[in-house]
């Protein structure tokens, strides 16, 4: 079986540390034709899509992000002219897209096996964007390989060290993914121009924004969590609670021992809550699956 991805094993040391180019063989894949993506959008749950106007600055609060004024289906149908961007989430729930994502991520694991040991939560996204559409600066909680299928786009990726710890804590305790653009991020961000057959690795919580090219763009994002990314997320959550009490907590990685205690404490509290819900009839009826 031919490989879908071309990933240099020599770049394994950059995984989840620095962005880097990869190549792939998914350009013009029939699953990413607009008519097939329109069918996919109809099969997904209504809350598994976001779509917004693309004529926005690279730094904008979620409350100010304008809608397209169209339905999801209308936005995809008119993507060549409506100046919008669309993301279809959890596309792995569809058997065909899920199988394709798994095949790609299995190949990532073949190259970076040690880095991906214990990886979970495989999730796929499809991005559909009009010409010149902008996706504002934001962060994501997953390790991401973004594969360009159709059209071109430029993704700007900054180092997560440019973000304040309080901003990361806000995000991991339910805050929106959009982040304020640090004053010097534009000059310090790495720039990757993607065309069909190219892709890029985006490390967890690396701030990034996207500017689409002159035509419609389609991209496939394959993501996953590692034990390390899950630990960091928990430490950020615990740190957010500690900060509210006036403590100035150490960031993830500054003290592995403290991180371990934070994770153990978090899991103990969560287990206690689960036990309480299982023993409390009133709680049992209100907890959602």
C-alpha cells in the first residue's frame, strides 16, 4: 500500500516543539470535492460546524466575529463568492473520513512512534475557505498535522512561549480559542505557504492564524492528544484554580514533581466527584452522558 504522507524521520525532535513542513498525497482526493463535503455537512450533527465571515483582522474577539448571514449549506454552496470560512468538526465520525484520518495518523505513528506512544483522541477537521479569507489568531489543544488539499493558504505560527500563562489557563478552563495577538508575534512567527500536497505540523497551543490565497481552499486537519499534552492541559487547569487563590503557580514543565502532584490531585478530585454522582440519586438524574 502506498504511503499517504511523506514525513522526515529526522524532524522527530521538532515534534510538538517547532512547526515543520510535510508532504502528502491527498490533493484532489474525491472525499474533499465540494459536493462530497456538502453531503458530509448534512450527515454531521448541527453543532459540529462553525462558519464565519472571512473579512476580519488577524486578531479579533469571538464576540466581534461576524457571521456569514447564510446557513451552513448555503455557505458551502457559495464558498467561491461569499467570503467565508467553514470548519467541519469530528469528521472522523463518518466512516470514510475516519478511515482516511486513521490511515494518515498510523503513518505519523510509524515515523514518530516514541513521541506518539499512548496517543488518544484522534479527531479530524475539514476547513473550507473563500479567497482571501482570514482565520484569526487562535490556539488549539491538540497536536495537529494540517494538510492542504485544494488552493493555497499561508499559516503563521508563533511559539507558545509568547503567550502569558494566564492566557493558556483561561483557554484550558473553557475560554475561547481566539487569543490576543502579542505585539511582536507577527515578526516572530514562522510562515508556511501551503499548496496542494503540502502540510505543516502545528504544536499544541502554538498561536497561529491563516490567510487564504486567491481561490477556494480546502484543508484536512488530523489531530490527537499525547500523554504529555494531556498532562499539560491538567496542570493549566490546576494552575488556573491556584491563581484565583493568590498563588503564582509554576508553569507546566518547570517542576516535573509539582506537575505530578497537580495531576494526581486533579484526578483524585475528579474521581471523588464521579463517586458522589454515582451515590447521589438526584445528581444521577441530571448528569449528562
